[in-house]
C-alpha cells in the first residue's frame, strides 16, 4: 500500500515488467499471450502496452484495475474490428503499475506521445506552441518569443496559436509598455539608443533614458495587461496623458496617446469576446466522412490568443467523446492546463481527466460543458470554426489525393508515395556550401523532418554540384542504413526528387548504386529552356524526359516541392554565410577562448593586427603568457 505522497510517486523503470508470448501471427495466439499476462496482473491502477512480435508498441491503455481491464481483450467477440486486429498482432505486453488512476492517465498520455502507437488516437501535430517570455533575471527584464523548454527565470504567457499571433502581441506590447527585446549583450554594449527608441517602441534602458524603478513600473503594467487587467492599464494611460497635456508637456502626452492607440488595437484584434473568462481553453469537435477536426481557442487573462485546428489520427471506430478525451490528455502533455476548459460535449471520465490535469498543473483544473449564457455562444463559435475547417480540410485532402495518384501514374510508381524527399544545394562560388532535404507526404510538408547538410568532405571540390549531391545523398542513405535497416520506421523515401538535370540525377544514381539501393525511385527536375518556370523537364533514370502542360496540377505540385527545397537550401546557405561573416580568425586558434580573444582585440584592435603581430608584441598583451603567445604566433606563422 502507498500513501500517494510525492516521494512515493510511481517510477516507470521500477514498476515495469514484460511478459513475452508466442510469435505466431494469429488472433488465438494473441489471446493466449494476453491470458498469460492476466495471470500475473494485480488489481490496481496502471498502464499496459500491447507489443507485436518485434517489440514495437501497438497500443497504450490505462486502467483503474489492470487485471479486469486487460481481461476484456480476451473476450474477442465483444471487441471492435479495430481491436480484434490489434489483439491478432499482440505477442507480448509491458505493464506499469501506478499509485492512482490519475497517475495512470498522465502516464498513458506521455507514452502515447513517445511511441505514437498505431491503435491509439494520436494528436497529429508536430509543432510546439509559442509563448511570450518576460524574463526576470535582469534589472531590466526582456520580453521575447519563446518555444521549447522553460529554462529561463521569468513569466511565461501562452500558449499562442501561431507565431504570427505572438508577433502581433509582442509588437503591441512594445508599443504599449516600451519594454526591451534586445539581448543582454546588446544592452550592455550600447552607447546610444537604437532605432526602436526612435520609433517609440523601447524606453532605452541601455543608455539610461529610464531608471530601474521606472522600468519596473512598465513591467508591472505589462504583467497586469497580460493577466487580463487591460481596463486598469487603459485608465492609467489615459490619466497620464491628461496630466501631461495639463502640464503643457505635449510631447510626453503624444507618447501616452500612441500607447493608448496600441492598447485599443490589441483589444480590437480579439475575434471572440472572452471578458470575465480569465484563463481558459475552448474545444469543439466536428466529424464528417471518417475525419475529425478539433478546434481550440486559447483565452488568457480574458484575451483571445488565437485558435488552431487539429486533425487527430487513428480515429476510425472510436466514439467522438473518447477521441476528445484522448486528445485533451495528449494536448496538455505539451501545454500547461488553464483553470477552465470548456467543451462542446461531455467526455468519458471527465472527473478523472480533471483530476489528472489538476495534478499536472498543481492547481485545480475544471472541465465544463456550458449550457447557458455567453459561454454557450463561445462554444457555438468554436463549433462553427471546426465545421468550416473540416470542410476545407476535406476539400484539400481530396484534391491532394487526386494529385498524388497522378504523380504515381506519371512516374510509374507501385503506389502513391507516403514520403517524398526533395534535394537541392546552395553556395556562392563554392563557398558556404550546404545541401538541403525537405520532406512531403499526402498531408503536406513535414517541416520537422527537414535536414540541412554542411558540405565538409575534403574530396568534394567547392562549386562541384555533382560532387555535392553525391556527398549529401551518400551521407543521408548511410545514416538510413545504420538507423533503420529494415525500413520499419517510415523514414525511407518512396520517391526522390532532385533539383537539377541529367548530371545531378546521374550523380544520385551512382551514389545509390554504390550503396546497393535499387528500389528507391529517383527523378530530376530541371528548369528547361531559358530556365522558365512552367517549362520544367522531368529526367527519368531510363533516359526518358517528360514535360507537362503549363496548366497541369501535377506540374504545379512538383514546382511547389522544388521551390520549397530551393527556399530551404538558400535559407540554410544564408545562415551559414552570415555566421562566417561575423566569425573571427581567432576562433580557430587552439586555447583561445572568449576572454583571451577579447583581451587580444582590445590590445591590438583587429584580428588582422593579431595575425601580423610579432612574438614580442603578443607576449606584452594582457592575460597572454609566453607559452600562449608562442602558440598564437606559430598558428599564424606555421613556417616560422
């Protein structure tokens, strides 16, 4: 027995054990493997994982009483077709016991997110949510956009539905409260105000135009606004503007006027009135043709911070209420739950879901289905958005499916490609060379799978596009062979598109031939005569060349893929070039860190002067020993 205290929380590694079954692929063997597990199960909360013959996770489930729940899978006639297929593939199980059912529910969501099993409802979204971070580890706190782990000390406000909604709010915050967005290094090195001060979007703490007390007051106003107290901030700004005007300080009054306008703008951008709601998320579900859309509105401090549509996967034969419940638990694996969650329908075990989310948030979280008042109107608007987004998604999916079938016929593929990889290179006269890979599928671009390759092999001649393509594809498929030799993870491409003509295509074919890969279709796409878009030529491995009508939907699709690869490659090249422009020759000298580099530059003025300095002069630099001076001199004068 446990008392549920924090020190007694479950530990997955200690609580997990596996019971192996037979590898025979049929439902009777699956039921036998499950029955073998049932004999060892306790009647207590926990999470179970169904594993196939290779040990891959098929399904993750939670239970109030593990023995009772898992026993249900042995009663095949009562299972849906989907679960019968799952049982037929099950050859072993892994069990994790927990202290409470709420802990089991939290662990279930965590494991689903980690393993993405094929028989669980999945939140199909690989984008992290952006937040606004108001840092508190500096006398003059910085306000900025933030994604990822919360390592900085400060207040995090979000989630926002998109980077655009964060940017709009940040711009308004800068106009409203004149908080700095620059880095600490930039702040410490400024000698005069930057452009943001000139356009009244920063109070210039870098040069003392505002003291700590005055800046702290701006920070408190910003916190009040982000907490939903915009009326209070509005009254304060109006009072300050009137006081400045009464004192004949019209320039200061104009500053307060502009800040009031910014406040009015951000209040006017709210697409859903949420005053008095505080912190809440609103979810509504729409279903049609076997596809489900969940619409989410994010309300923080009574402000609407945008909305986003989600299309969960693996929802066939799953009741809509269960889809929504599973979606909520996975969604809040990434996002801290607000105090209130408004739903358009009741979900199974709502109290348990609320308890689990409360445990995760370390405060009370309430799930409600509004029946009357303004909240019903909000749910209705979310419902309407969900239905419109679902119709749009179905229309796009239908068009995309038709296009993918046409691509299959054009390139004589065995079936519509699930993963298309597109490659391009970018460089300027051979310098800062990079290769780029973008990935697309039936659902669109998969930006989390994009990769860039720094061209670094000594045998790759700078500016040789064919050699660059050989290096990129060689490294890509060498890694694939090492990490996924049996092609079970879905990361092997069904089609390679190469931005280039016959030369680039042959370079790729040679690379694949050397790697012993003969079953990946490859097509080169060149611009054609005069490099005009619309006259592209498709180069096939057998020497055949294909041109498409300028109004072809397939041509438009291939152009989009090629242009996305080109955009990504150029972006990677520009980043590398910008980094090389601000790098210093001193960065490559062994033993020279930031402190010694700074000391040398302060003493000699430039890196060029350090390179040309005599040994005696280097020995005189502060913080540079005779041994270090000799090392620096020998680095720049290898011949003595």
